[in-house]
C-alpha cells in the first residue's frame, strides 16, 4: 500500500485529527485501504503529513475505538473488513397505522368537550409571549413537582374559588390526569385496591389494570357511590367525583360525603381520590365545597385538570397530596422530572393571574347554559318526548336521555350512523347490566353549537323512528 | 315560619330557579330557616312568588340533591341541619417542603447540560408564535402517539442525520425519556428483566424498580457492555447507549454491536433499547450509524430526547417501536393521551423544518469543542497533571479524570465544597466497587463557560492539595 496522502488544506473548520480520521475511515469503507492492510505507524504518518504525533494518535485511536482498524501489540495497525457493517442496511418493516383522520360527525355526543373555537387563543398567546420574555428563568429545569409560580397561583385560585387551604409544596403538576394517576398508583403501591364509581371514569380502570392494581366497581344510586358496598369491597382507595359525577351529573350530598369520611377514617391506609374535573362548569358553580375542605384526617387526594377547562391539547393537571403521601413522594419518586414544559407552566400562571381563566370559565358556563336550555327545549317539544325521560343535574356539560324502545343497541347505532350522529351509550360506562326496553344515552352537549341543535334533535327523532313524518 | 319572600329582581343573569335555590340555601345555612322547619309546598311557593311551578320544583330538587332539605313522601320538604357541614373546615396540615432554591455552585460538574443562555430563544419564540397562528389546528386533541406533523419531521430528520428508515406511525412522542420508559416497561410487561450498563444511566434502574421490573447491572469494558455477561444475566431487555456511553463516552465498536445482535436474535422476547441521547454532540458527529439501521429482526427500540439537545425545560422525547411492539401498544395502551402539548409539538416541528435545530446543534458542538480543548489544555498543564489521567472519547460533553490520591471521597467532597465546586464521582454511576487509591471524576464540561475554566482548574488543584503554592 502506497503511503497515504490527504489534502490537509481541505479540512475546513474541523480539527486536524478529526479530518485525518475521516479520510482514513472513508478509505477503509471504500476499500482503498483493503481489509488486512497495515497502516503506517503513527510516527511515519506524522512525518509524512507533517503533523504532530498527537494528531495521528488521536485519529488512530478513534478508528480503533470504532472498529475500523485494530491494533496488534507491537506489530502495528491493520484495516478491518467493514463492508458488511457499512453496506448492510436493515430493511425496516413499518407499522402501517391508520393515521388519525378520525371521523368527523355532524354531531358527536361522545365528545365531552367544548368546541376549540371558543378557546381564548389571543389571551393564551399573550401569556405564552410573556413566558418567553422571562428569558433564562423559563429555561432552567423546573422542580419535579412543577414550577413554584404556577403552584402558588393554583393554591391561590383554589382558596378563592373553593375555599381550599393548599400549600404549594403539596401540589404536583403533571402532563394530564392519566399521567398523575400513574404516578399516584405507583405511590400507593401495587397492593392498593382501587374502588371506582360504576358507571364512571372507565380510563382509570384501564390505568389501574396496566399498573397491576386490582379494581372494584361500586354501583351508584341517586346520591352517588354506595358507601355500604364500598365497605364490602375490601378496596382501600376510592375514586369519586362528588361535585359532578360522570355521566349522571349527580352531586354527592352532604350526608353521603360524611358516610365516605366514615369509611376512610376506619383504617390507616385508606384514601379518597377526589376528582373535581369539570366542576367549574356546573351552572350553579361550586355548590358544596370539595371534600378536601372537610378532610380532618388528611386522607383526601384532590385532583383536577386544566385540559378540560381550557382545551384538550394543553396537558396540565395537578394533584394535591396529603402531607404523609407528599413526604413519601419526595423520598421515593422525586427523581421523575416534571412532564410539563416550563413555558406552558409560566403561561398558565399568567393566564390565571391576569384573570383570563375566570373570564373564560364564566363565558363558557354562560354558553353551556344556553346550549343546555336550547337542547332541553327542543327535546321536550319533539316527538321523541313521548317515549323519553331526561335526567338532569345541572352538571353543565351533559345529561341522561332514556328512550323506551325495543330496538337493539346495534340497530340504534346503525341508524345514528346513517344520520351522521355518534351516540354515547350509558352502558359504555358501566359494568352492571342495564334493564331491557330502554336505551340510555349520555347527551354531552358542550360541543354542540346552539344553531345546530334543532337539526340534531330532528335526526335523533328519526333514529328512534319517532320522527318519520317530520 | 313566615312565608319566604325573595327579591326576585336581584337575580342578575342567573336563571330564576338557580336564584331561588341560592336564596333558600343561604337561609338554611344562616338558620333563618331552622333545621326541621317545613318549607312551603311547591305550589304555594310558586303562587306566593308569582313564578312557575317548574321553577320552584327545579330549585327544591337541587336543594334536596345537595342535602339542604329532605322530602318526606306526601308530608313535604324539611330543612336539614347543615351547620356542621357549612362551618366545620378542616385545618389542613401542610407538607413543609424546602423549596427549590437549589444551591448554585461556582462550577457544577454534575450538571450534564449546556448553559441555558445558549438556547436560541428568539427562534423558538418565533416557532411558538407560528404554532399559535395555526388556529384551531393547534387546539384539537393530538393522537395518542403525537402530532403527525412532528412525527413526520422527526422521521425525516432521522433519515437525513442518521440514515434511519422510520415510519411516522412507529414513533411515540412523550414528555421526557423517563415518561417513555415508564410506558415501555408497561408494554414489555412486569416479567421483563432489564439489563443496563454499569456504570450507566442510574435513573432507569429507579424507574424499573418502581415499575416492578427486575434489573441486572452488566459491567462494561473499553468496548462497552460485556455481552458475555449479558448472556449469563437471564435478562431479556437490554438498555445501551452505543453512540455515547455515559459517563465514559465510549462508542461501542462494530464487533461488539454484532455480538449484541447475536444475543438479541437468540430468543423471541429479547429487545435492545438503543438510547441515542446526546449523540448529536459527539465532535465527530454520528460516526457509526445507530444499531437501529442494522436491525434485521426488528428488535431495536430507538429512543432519543430533545430535552438534552435543546433545553431541559422543554419536555419532548420520542421512541421508535418495532412493528410488533407498536401493534401491541396500539391494542393495549393507546388510551393514554399524548403528554406533550400540541403547541410545543408544532413549534418543535417548525424549529426542525426551518433548520434552527441543526444550526443550534452545530453551534453547540463548536462551542463544546472549544470548552473541551480549553479544559484539557488547562488540566494537562496544571500541577494536578502529575497525579491524574484523562480518559477521553470525544463524547462532546464529558470525560473522565482519575486522580491518584489517598484522600477519602468524603474529604475530597468537603474540600470541593469549600471551593464551591460540585464534583461528580464515577462511583455514583456504578454498583461495582472501585479500586482504592484513585478518585475517578466525571468532568461534565458542557455547562462550564470557557472563561471560567482556568479558575475551575485552579480550584480543582487545591482540592487535591496539588495547588497550594498557586
């Protein structure tokens, strides 16, 4: 092999050793230097190229590290056969997913959320801009439990809106309620048995299941979760949404709450997870203060989200842990970095402090009440009224519609599909069997704009064969 | 009890039934209506106030639901005693946390990250602004695995920078690497036994432990993870960072990678997690293509993060799953919402597409090289050089410094503290015992600005008692 010569002037702004490394590497890959060829010694190469010995040594070291050459003690450096590695490129199979152009319906009763067009984007953008003006403050790593500024703002908001006494130190901010449930289950341990309302928030069962926790479904009655059946369940943690049960909208009355406190105070390892989700949208506001405010023995874990009140694409939720759990979290789980970017935490703090949040809530509640009144009026005056009952608790975003019909669920769903409606069946939220002869629907009306309501109701009538003549 | 009279004109924009509800509720709370008092019948009340029967019925129903009144069949409505509930407010204990004013050092060798002042905030703000101009597009819920636009951009970037063939459908975006590990462990199941490099990324052990997965520590040699010991470990999943091992900076050579493929292809349930973290910052770029590109049997899970290359407060990481795992994810875990806000996903896609990302990487690499050259120069010419060896692999952000000393670790740490230095000990990253007589330090230099380096080295010399005369 002829002595290697490289145009060192072409090295650009790379250090010399790197450039030399690349030249030799390329020659080995292109077989200009054949497998097995001996390379010039470092000293010879350095003299030949008129560079320092260190430069050659650094280049050779890199080549050896990566396997392009091997160094045999005393006898020198030899090129390796890298053709296999350099050329063989695994043909990667692809997972062929149906991408997310999810079906758009004329009316989607499953979409339990307000239309995104109502989000105060200008105000939010202003707050984001404020965040970026924070300079380096917004770039440094936030604490594991969230930005102090946001936790302080949330604590103040909870005091003002719900009379809750919360220390920012007890708040943990995370990217969505599901994420926080995951952490919480980990904190409570694999042995924790989780009770949940039936019907209720089904995703919690899925999360608990995949975390390896046992679940128990506890039926509800017209006052919410049946505490008598909770006693029998051997669960030690219960998830409830006392302010606004989904999908019934029931507010748990005071007496039932007291019963629940009775249960939790019976054993040391029991906890109540109070999910206050969407309670901002109750027409009558927060009627009964959260259970958290009456939690003498510090057994209530309060959880809420901004993804519902603002817009689902902003992933910010929080939980308030009782002191003992918070201490355990700090000791065993504070290595988990906060999952929400600091930009959005700053922006949200600003959004709340500047009053945009409260204004948005008030505006939304007003709009929801109009939608609510309109859809109830239409439903009560349409042919469907003769065979349907409405169960309604001023929940602000949904109510129940029970239609007396012998049609099967499948028939109903198919007819709805023809009308471009996506129905939400109560039975999807419950594990216990429903009575026959009735089709119970969850009417999530938050996403149905008022002007569409008459047509939506007309189509619903058609689905249940009461509207043929319209 | 006198017949209740309320100033209905004061109701504001509330519906009448709500206003009536509030009036009666307040009277019950304030004992104007005493516990046990019978309320007027709905009909009497309606007549008295000159409102519709429905209005009174709705108000009474809410009062009953919430427990302020009870309805006895036929005999009427009675006020309840709610003083207990209305007044008793649990004094909430607080978890007294030491808030996050974490200690600032003159030099923090543990902070394995570049200074936030180098982040191109203007470019990022422009991209965030672009995102908010997307209007409703940026507000709708993103798919469980991330915004398609960002996944497409990442796939293109991986092709261009690393010759990886990746389908956007196989990418899952999440709020940080820790989050994705959590999901991944869930996907692999509790029975998966996770092998990891020793020394290596300790947080993975903590995450695996809290997920209930067994861990095995596999020693490394100068070529990276010892595959022979991996065979003996009975692990079925191995985590490696072949491009840039932390903290040694070793790049796994081709032959060792082939050995690792040999291991993974031996059994159906084996997987390699290829953590490509920080590989962008190697001075010589991506020298060997990722193992992913040679993964004939589709057993490599590729994972990387933008939180390291950009700034730790932006929480965006991603993983590329092999088809079989992706399918399982879709079937069993796609109910988990994406944890990254869509604003930041749009902004990052824009940031990459507009070339800001590559420019930032190149600029950072250049700066790191200067810091690297400067600190090596200073170390090699200082008194410490007589008792210290440097192990260096062009990792771009760190190298090892072994100091021959009989001082104990505690002595060293205390002396460093006096000099306002936070040292990073190699032994913190390994479970296997270190030889005595040597103190091995990890020199993370990414955060040490060049002008500070001479003083930092002077202080280091003092710590090891070699610099008294300076």
